[in-house]
C-alpha cells in the first residue's frame, strides 16, 4: 500500500515520509516492528491501564525517535512503512505536540 506519513514534532518541525518506493509490510510485520521500537526506545504507555493501542505506539515511537531518527532515511522509511501497514491507512498524521494521530 502506498502511503504518506506526516510527523509534526513542533511548529515548523515536520517530517514528510513516503512509502512509495518501499515494499509494503504485512500488518503483523508492522506491529512487530512497532513493538520492537517501542521497547528499544523505552517508550511508556500513554494510558493508566497500561493498554497500548497501535495508534499510541505510532505516536510514542515518533515522539521518542525525535528529529534525530526521523531525519535518518533508513529508520524513517521503516517507520512510515510500519505506521501505514499497522494502521491500514494510506495517510497518517502524527502530531506529537498535540498527542494525536489522525487519518
């Protein structure tokens, strides 16, 4: 699935990521990649219950990655592939400051 991911870290700091030239991930591969990055980047669940929705993982991984990883072409391409496949949406907007993921 071709997709676009727009990550806004702060006003004026946006990253436009595309999956145009990449092999799509399956839903399971995307979920697994997000799980691994969630743990590697030491992300914390957003909800007091500890339940972590896929959209929450996309948001917290983007936040923890910050500009350093989002500017890395290899990492950001994989993040875009995982976000699009996990959420099954061709367009994903991640606003870290607003703590929102929209489609």
